[in-house]
C-alpha cells in the first residue's frame, strides 16, 4: 500500500507527503485528507511516460478508477492492473479550485505525482 498524507496548513495551500509517491499496479493508494478541509478532489491531469513523451489524461483515463473526492477523511483506491508505467501528475482542488503546492515536484512544477514503476521481470 502507498500512503499520501495531505495537509492544508494555510488557506488555499496544500502539502502531500511524500511527493511523488510510488505505487505498483494492483496496490492500494490512500490519500489521508484533513477532516476540516471541506471537499477535496484529486485531479489527474498528465502522464509523463518513460520514453520522455507526455500526454494529457482524459476523463476516464486515470490510473486509479473511482471517486477521487472526499469531504475530509480518506480516499483509498487501487491502481489499475493495466496502468502504463509513468509519472502521473495531479492537482488537489477544494471548492474554490486548484490549490497551490507547498511541496511541488520542483520549480515550475506546481503539482503532485504518483509514479507507476515498470512491471517486474516476467510481466507479473
């Protein structure tokens, strides 16, 4: 299981620890959301593939199916077994829209990341 702890220490700012996080296919990813934060949504927006290419994630193409919103509490979902290897970039939104990251992936990279590693040898 991969766990991501989300904190919202300032209005309209967010921290997810660790960032990025790695999760194998078929494993559970858990986002722990502070209970007083109101509705929070995880919005996957782009995948960076190992060959260096990038592509937008269209609705329904998330590596994690299911509702990615909660009104304080826990989002716990499983990574799809067929999810392609790559770094999946996501934003965290509240009722007012996208939040600013206190620990972004890097300069000019104001978002979170979920890394899906390559499958083990033999494709297992």
